[in-house]
């Protein structure tokens, strides 16, 4: 058996995942979708959205534990789907609706 990865801990080769899922410059856009790959051949679709704090539908999205983290008037969140096959368009279409509903 290969060593198992602990839940919530990213493999070392994926250390760039947070940066790829919420890329530099997202503060200039209200929403967008990005596509990228992670080793070994993991295809990723990330949908991100920036929402003003007074328009947040799910307030748990702006908190970490009991602490409020939306100090700048808006929050930015990204949801990522990982897939073994490059089904970018089909995944993005479904993911965009979920991200919109979450916020």
C-alpha cells in the first residue's frame, strides 16, 4: 500500500494549489474561472468570486471559527474541482452555479 494522505493536508507537490485557485489580480474581477493542472495529471477547475460583505448570502463563508475575516468590505473565495480527465467546460458550467449559490 502507498502511504495514505491525511485528510485536509495537501500533497507536497500541490503546494501552489491555493495560489492557482485564487490567482493574483482577482481583486480586479467580481468573478471568473481558471483552469490548471497539478502533478501527476490532475485537472483542476477553480471558480472564484468576490462579494461585498453586506451582500454575503452565507455568512459562514466570511468567518474562520468565531472570527470575522471580511475586514476590507469584501471577501474572495474560490471553489476547486479536481478531476482525472480534462473535462474543463463541463465542470466549469456546473461549478459556476454552485459558487453563485454559495455566495
